[in-house]
């Protein structure tokens, strides 16, 4: 079960865009965006969700969060994402720091494992 | 004097020592004081609470590595050492990252509380800054560890054992879900495996019958005396029940008793300097006479002549194996010569010098006893060896000479005359009332060896609660020594170090102190009674600071009341003075104003703590 992941809906792109916006606007959170529906993306979500546990402070407070965006092509979603990832193909994962600044990414097709994902999260801890 | 006691012994390694500072203890010894850790430092004085438990941890990985390199058993570039170094660094990064993560969580929790309470923007901004700094620190430390692991897994020379590199990486990929404490534990486990390999490797390369020993001892230096303390696993000193420091001490402590005794002695010296000068001079003469008596009792002149003849005949013998025997004879001669030398004392009327001489006399008597006992042991050992070799060296060892030496050896074992001489010397110096207790108590310290790299950790602790009487400002001295020993050979010190830890009390506390006041009556007809010495008991209140080293260790002002035994008038048997006292320098200097309750006269005074005074003299002596 995913405890720290927001799964953005595929069927309602307007709602998806709104949820992404709200996630970005949330204060004091390091966001890990995972893009796509591939097996790699599913694996990255599962691992990243577990990696969030070590920064849990209480039942309701965790400074790390995962946002899984399965559909990256819908126009309202791109409008939200383009300022972060640019106009090209979405990478596998991107991390934003407390101030919504992109701090690192894992491109599609690159090898990754829990340590590499943790390292990406750690980049998000920097200002 | 107790001998070093080896509690465990294991075959290990040895090569010739290159000096006593070969090991860098700063990276090996760690002191845990409360919630803080401090590295070993010869020069810095650490500070701890008076009831604290002091943890002492050895970095055995570093100790083994340094020893292996120092003893020439392992080359600096060997892959085993590189792997250990690599794992140490990785473990250290993850361990520190875990500490920083806890700081980050605390900072974030505080920020969330302030946000929920809608505090002022500048307050929020300040907390954000704290949180960001903690987050950044955590990130950089953890990333450094992960980058090192990634780099290490690529480096085939570094990770020659591929099984290790793969399994370490896999293990870390599992541990990273749990947290940084778990990651540090995993790397620590891999480090332990490599350490076992290093031990095994070093054991293979060492000579049989050789060992490396680690010795540790702890002492408390309090008011001029040294007392041995128990270090778990290193000695068998009995510990008392845990007793917290009494913040309001009304009972007269042992230190206070010593201070009162010293004040009385010093007061007598000052009141009647000429009489005491004569007593000290007489004591010096008496000790010299006893040294002469010792020479006669031990038949030193005849013995020396006998040994001289023996040395000569051994030198003239054609036997080439007598070299060590000649050395032994020479050593015995040198030793007994020391027993004939009386020390030079230049007595003057100065009270300080008199106290110093009294202390020196005590030390001299102690030294003489030690030398006499050593000489007796050496002569006995020499006789045993001569008896074994008399058949092989009939021309060099005459039976007459051997008989005389044997008779001397026997007489030393049973002779009460020598014991009587020392008893008389003790009586002479004890009569002076002042002694150098430090010199003797140092030798009471029990010391035990532990084998470096044995299975049991070298870590230990010292519980101050069970350390007996202790006071703010007292110093704990921790000694550590690493030695090498081959069976049948002398133990060689590879390296040694010392750490000083000062005790402190934070907040208000009251202690009893003994002092010598110089009292000046105010008013009345007390002509000729200017600043007469008087013994005083004081109850002094102090306030210890958490951060002020200068305040606690040096200035440490005190305010309190003093009871003084006065003697303003001859027609009063008891005159008690009650006064207000102000002290500085850890109750070394006193000043105050009070009233003689019986004579009903005020008095002004200044005073000193004589124990601190004689301690300073003791330090001056030991620094020569």
C-alpha cells in the first residue's frame, strides 16, 4: 500500500492539473514526481514511497512526498509540468526542493535502484 | 607498587618499537560525556558533570590499522587496509547523516508548530532557515556516503573481494528503506568482517609468543592527592555505592579535614618559624644520619667491594658469555651506590621552603625504601645466577665471594635492622606533619593490560557516582598505553597518552573548606596581634556555570560564613569568631570581616587555603 504517494487521475486532466498545482503549492514538502505507466515507473513509485518513511515526523506530517503522474501528455497537465521539466519528453523522476526548485532527475531508460532514488531525494533536501 | 597485571593474553605480533608517540590517539579514543562525544586530546581539558558516567570508546579499526602499519606488518596501500578505510569512512558518513536527520526532524517539527500557531513572519523565516540548514547538512552527509559506496563498487582494486562489494551494495539497497541508523549498522557489520580479516592476517604475519597490550588507568586529582578509580575491565579496584554529589554539604569532608590539618601545621610554622626551622634542620640531619645507618645496616661498603672484585674477575675471565652477568653486577653496584647518597637541602627560615623541604624528605625516604628493596631483589637474583654458573666459572666466581653475597642476600630477607632504619626515618618525617602524598598515591594505581584486537571490545567506562569523595574543579586523569611484549623479553611502550577531564557542578552548591586566616582585631587594646594566623572552617556557596570555563576553573568566587578559632585574650579558653567570607580562585584566597563572640570585638582577615598552597609547591617540585 502506498502511504506517501498522491496518484494523479488519468481520466480527468483538469482535476489532475489542480492536484499537481496543490502539491507544488504545499509548504515544507520535498516532492518526487514519477512520470508514466511503465514497469520502471511503477517500481520507482513503490520504492520512493517506502523511502519517504524515514522522514516521517508524525501520522500526518512527512517532509517527503511522491506524486505519480501517469498521463504526462494531457494539455492541462503539461501546462503545470512544462515550467518544471521543459517541453520535451518527461523523465522518469524529478525532485523539487522545499521551494519548488527542480534539484535533479532520472531520465527515462536510466538504471536506478533504491540508493539512486534516495540520492535523488537527498538532492531535494538542498536549497 | 603493584605490577602490571595481564588479564588476558593472546599470541600476537611484535617488531622493534620506533618510539612512544607512534599512534595518533586522537582518531582512536573517544570520550562520551553526557550527550556529547569528544576526541582524545593531550592538551585540551574536557569538562563533565560531577555525577556523570564517562564512556571511553576505542576505534579498534583505526588502532589495528595504525599498529599494523607502525609495526611494519602491513603496507599502507594493501587492499585490506583500503577496504577498512573505505568502510570506516562510509560508516562514519551514514552514522553522522542519521544524527543530522534527527536534527532536521526536530527543526521541521518546531517549524510546523510555529506555522500552526501563526507566529510572526520573521520568526517563521528564522525557523525555515534553521530547517533548511539542517536539511542541507543531512543531505550532503548522506550523499557523500552514497557516492562513496557507488564509487567503491566500481573500483575493483579497492574492492578486490567482489562478493563483498556486491553484497554490501545489495544490503544497503535494503537498509535504505529502514533508515540511516540501519545503513550505518550494515556498513558497520561489513567493517567488522574486514576487521576480523585484518586480525587474522596480522596474526599470520606475526611471530609466535608476541602480544600487544592496552593499559588504561584513571585517577582523581583532588586537593593535592591522587586516588585511583575503577575503569571497568582494566582493574579490580573496588567501587563504592553510587552517591550523588551533595549540593548542600554541611558535614566535614575528608578534603576539609586535610585542609584543617594543613592550616594548623602552616599556622604553627608561621607562629614559630625559628623553632620549626630548627626542627626541620634537625630532621634533615637525622635523615642523613639514618642514611649512614642504612649503609652500615646493609653493609654497603663491603658489598660494593665484593661486587667490584667480582666484576673485575668476570672481566678477566676468558668466557665470552659473561657479558650479561657483568652488566647485572654493574647494575647492582649502581643501585647500592644510590643508597649512600644523602640529598642536599638548603633550609632557610621561609615557611614555604620549610614545607617544601618536609615534602622532599618524605619523598627521599620513599625513594630510599624503593631503591633498597630493588637492590635486595637484584642481589638475590644475582646470587641465584652465580650459584648456577660457579662450576663453569671457578676462577671468576670465588666461593668466598659467593658466600658473602649469599649471606648478604639472606640477611636482607630477614633483617629487621634495615626495617628499623626505615621506621626511624618515617618517624622523623611524620613528626614534621607535612608530607608529599602525591608521590606515594600515584603508585597505588592499579593497572591492567588488555590485548588489542581481542574479541572483547577495549571500550570501558568510569562511573563518577561510585568514585567516592569528589568536588567541583577536581581533575580526572585517564592514562592509556599501548605496549608490545614478546615472551621472555621486556615490554616495550609503543605509544601512550593522557586525557584530563575536569568536574563541574552547574548551579548553586555549598561546600565546607578549611583555611588559615590572618586575623587583625579592629579596635580594643590588642597591640602586637596584627594578622595572627588562625584555623578556620568555612561554609562557602558557589554558582557553577554551564559554559564559563574561566568562571568555573579559575575565578570560581564563593560567598559564605566562617568559624574561626581565635586567641585575642589569655583569659578566655575558647574564642570563636563568626564572619562573612568572600573567596576567589576556587577558595584559595579569602577575605572577610567578623566578630569574636567571646571577646566581643570585630576583626578583619585575609586567608589562604593551605592545601592548595602546598599543592602548588608540590607542582613546583615535580616540575623540576
